[in-house]
C-alpha cells in the first residue's frame, strides 16, 4: 500500500515540478483557437487542450449497446442491468462504438484471453479506473476527459484531467526511472511532422479499457502523433507485450483540440469519490446504508475484503 501511495505522490509532484518550469497552471488556458500552427522552431504546435471522442475507454473493439454490469434477462441473449447499476438506467449502459483496433482483433494468448474475460465479468471490482488509480498509457489518451499539452524544446508535458495524472515526453536521452510506474517512461523524437514516442517501464496495474483488457510489466508502446489539421491529431499506438499477446497490434483514433474561448483543464478529484466505496467498511458506524428512488430501494450491506485488500483503495 505504501509503495502505491508513494508512486502516485511522486507522479503528482513530478508533474507539478515540470509545470512550474514551463510557468503553466494546469487549470488555466486562453486563446485555444488563435494559436499558430507551428512553434518557433518549426515543429507542429501541439499546445492546447485535447480530447478523444471514441468509446475506446469502454471497449477497444467494435461493440453494440450493453449494460455496464449485466445479468441474464428473460432471454439468454438479451442481458439486463445488474443490481450495482440498476438505478442508473440508461446511464448504466455502454455506448456503442466502431472500435479502434486494426483488424478488430486483440491477439491475446489463450491463457491471457481467459483472464481478460474474467476481468470483464468482474469489471466493477477490478478496473483501476473505478478506484481512481493512475490510468496509464495509452488509456489516458482516450478516456472521456480532456488533457493539456505543454510543448517545450526538450520536453513535452501532458496533464490529464482524470486523477491529476501527468506524463513527460523526453525529447532527449534521459535515464529511465528506478522503478516501473503507472504512466511509463516516454522518450520522443520528431519524424517530419510526426511526434514518435517510445514508452516503456510500466508496472502491470493499469488496464486498456473497462472491458478487462490488460497487460503485464513487459508492455512496450510506440505512439505516433500526426497533425491532420491544426486542430486534429491522428493518434496511433502499436502495442507489444510478449507475456500477454502473440504479436504486436495497433489502435488508432483522432484527438481534437478544444476551441472554446473558455477552454480550461479542471481537476477531476476522483479520490474523494471512491474512498467511501472501497474503504467504507473500515468505519465503526456505516455511513452509506440506504437509498430510495421513485421505483427502487437500495440497502447497502458491507463486505470486508480478505487479507491486505481490507486497506486497499
């Protein structure tokens, strides 16, 4: 537990330090629509607030509408919302999407495919996003939250609204971190107008999506950011992990710059939202017990997790 908290704190402090060097406040930005297409050194200008509009965070592959947590309905092939999301109605569903994976296949090894299926069936308990952990790369790039790019000559900083996550892309040789981490170690270079980023040194704690897609600490990524227009980037990422996949595979999507005059990157402080969910069983007197809506009554009964998980957020 201490190692996980230290890793998260270190990431946030490192992000704050880099932002201080750039003289930038994460929640303030102006002039999104008035930026030059290129920086002073002639590179594509990536500065600004960006966001993906895909459903990749729910499922990387093509998918139809379905319950976020499902149980068998009247008919076996028509699942319904399960108890944890029943009161949410339409909000408790997964929106449909065409997928972002080349060939619409993720080449899992047989044993890894079984684990992915099990993860999906226990999504609400296992997904790091539900617990407000650092999202990792590439997932941070396509979560349904904006992120900000601050572009320097020797570093490109990305700050994400979700969980105050951040990453630094080093544009020159830099020693990797002493331990694997949530957001990996990113080293970039320009190939013409394309920013190419090599990302490694991950831990195995992050997922790719809410559908249980996972990786090991052997994850290795090659990202490519290519301008389509001054306000749109083609984002491509090649994924390798010899412990989980039989071959490299690729996903791609478009990232859009926010052009609103009041575009800002505000903090999504999700830790405060999940403490009662995952640590509420530690209270002497249960705080959240009962909820009543117009047609549903929910009574909450706490279950104490086994072993060290009793203290795990």
